């Protein structure tokens, strides 16, 4: 199932972004937050996804990393070409993800 990022938009809250995407034909939105952490005396930017993002991408960390990088680039003011297809969920991954399983 194809994963396509439609948009990344800043919210009214500082350092929070709305990630809009299609997973197959289904539309999804995730709230992403940019935080600054200090590691070994160096400040680094970390992007965190909301709980729904974590649950959705827990079995496909490769796609999650691509999305974190895109939001990080957007946060730093870099150009992010959208919409863009970033990969696929395998049939096995789809069956594991709760928002796509039948109840």
C-alpha cells in the first residue's frame, strides 16, 4: 500500500506541525513536534510524532525515519517537495497496523 505525504503545515503552537498523508486511499493526519535536546553538551533537534504516528509506523521504521527527516527539514526552513511518495506498507505490515485491521 502506497504512502504519500500531501503536506506539512505549521500549527498555531510553536514547533508543532500537521503532517497530512495518504496511506493507500485513506487520509491520515499526525501531529509532529520539534524539540531540542542536549546530548554530550551539544544541542540537537529531535522530531517526535504523536501516539497515532507511533502506532501506525511501529512496524515500518524506515518510513518513520523518512517522515521525521522531512519534518526536520521543513522545521529548519529547507525546501520540501510535496506531494511525494515515500514508500509502501507490505501486506504483513498492513495487517499489524490497528487503523487498517477489521474489527
